[in-house]
């Protein structure tokens, strides 16, 4: 459940997350779906619990990522360090009960691993523009502001248009008060 919550938080940054037990639809051939996820991933996030090494599947999945030369980020949630071929990379410290904090620390690492900060900015702008509810306007705006302190004319136009068309944005007090955050 905590892996799914982390995936949900990372999706607010514009990342598509594959968490097998939640992503695979009933009646789908799960091995094919996992292989599809492994073949299309750009970054692997290892959810490193103390029993991680006991799973044949997680070990094979890490090996698959290494074989494809996919960047791997370990999120250390227990006491054990990353095992085997991923042991030489420092893990990020995480907390099972703090998915939002984990996502905040992982987002720049994922952006760096992808190697395309412009793409991360674009993902955050898109996530802001598609804001589905008032309560998300503030955190999505703050994330976008953090990674996109300057905008191109096209980006500014897209944000302005989304603000005028999306009532979850244009009616959000955080954006629409005397601080004029969106304008600034």
C-alpha cells in the first residue's frame, strides 16, 4: 500500500509509475505486463525494504534494469543497504509512512536520472495545468515553481490558458488572492 501511495505522489510530479499489484488489471497475464513495464521504464525505483532480497522477482527485475542500463534509484525504507549490483550506489533515505516527503526528495533524483531537466519541467507544468481538484492547486503550483522558476513564452501561455479553463485552478484561493502568485 505504501508503494502505491508513493506512486500516486510521484504521479503528481508528472511521472508515470508502474506498481505491479495496483497497475495490472484483473485477468491480464501479469508476467507480460511486468515485462512490458520493465521494457518501457526509463528509471527504476527500488523500494528497498528489509525483506527485499528475499524476493526472486525483485532481484530479477533489478538485473533486468542493469542489463538494459536503466538508472536505478534505491529508496531505503528499512535498515538494510542496497544488495548486489546496486550496492555501490548510495540509497535515498525514505519513510514508509511519508509518501509525500519521499516523492519530494525523489523527484529531482528521477529528473537527474532521466537526464532531461526540461522534460521534468514540462511534466510539472502539465501536471499543474491538469490539476483535478482545489486541494492540489497549491502543491502542484509549488512543485512547478521550484523546478520551473523561469518560463518560455509557450509555457506561460499554456499555464495562462489552463488557469482560465480549469476551474480547479482559477477558483483556488492560493493562486487567486492578493499575493498574485500565478502572475509573479
